C-alpha cells in the first residue's frame, strides 16, 4: 500500500508538457508460418490472403524467400496513419514552442479588420 501512495505522489510531479499516448502493440510482429504468404499465394489464393489479413491484422509477402511487402488490414492502416499524424503534430508543436513570440495584436483589432 505504501508503494502505491508514493507512486501517486510522484505522478503529480510529472511534467505537464508530456501527453499520455495510448499505443496498442501488435504482439506478433515476427514472420511466422501463420502470417507469411508468397507472391504465388497472393495470385492464386487472394481471398484466403485477404481473410488472413482481416483476421491477423497484417501478413508478410515473400518472394523467393525474401520479404518484399506487408499487407495491412484497413483498420490497422488507418490507426497507424493517425499515430503518425499525432506524432508529427507533436513534433511541430515542440518546434513552434521554441520560436520567439512576435508582436501581439489585440483581438478587437483583428475582428474589426477582418469581420
């Protein structure tokens, strides 16, 4: 119980500028016999490959025993795009936070000029 309380006290001292990011980790990222298909499988068993991708979230495509591509489920692809966009937005914010603040213009002046 004492450890939990001290952990809670430390939590309040964490820096505010670091947002919490929930990252869902796909546990099976290594090529296995269950998630590897060949270019021949892709040609001859396209629906089977699509079903595998829908079930597992991804599949590796090999050509002549070499990995050539990864096929992703559309939901996984969208999730990765959103994660990347969030990361790039965070990097842009960090970059902009370092720039000096320019001349401040009152809101009333902007409203009068543009509205």
